[in-house]
C-alpha cells in the first residue's frame, strides 16, 4: 500500500475504515498518471509535477481512514452526511 495511514493496523478490525483506506489507495496509486492527492497538492492543480512527499501521503491516508472511524463518522454526520445515504441537504 503506497498511501498508508499511521493507524493502518486498525484496518483488519474496522471494516468502514478499511473501505475508506482501500478507495483512497485505489484513487491515488496509479502506474500511469496522477492520483487525487497529486492534483490537490500541486502548485498548478492542472499539471502536477511530483510535489507530493511520502509524509503528505501518510497524513492524507491517515485522515481519510479516520473518516471511516466511529469518531470520523460522527464528524461527517455533524455536517449532514448520513451513513449509506450520502449528503443530507436538510
């Protein structure tokens, strides 16, 4: 796993964290082209040029995994996201 979070040991026991981490890895580990993080952290977001460091990858993967944790899910629910339903506009 190239985009591995600090607490990846939790993935075996936390299925939702694992889903978040796997999708993040899929969207950021490409043999050809760039991933989401490359575009997010590029000086010119249209043309990433390798600005992402290994530490950037670790921090981003940790935050993404955290969103799938019980505390992360509560955070998302506070702003209107509902598990299994996406964004609640009400």
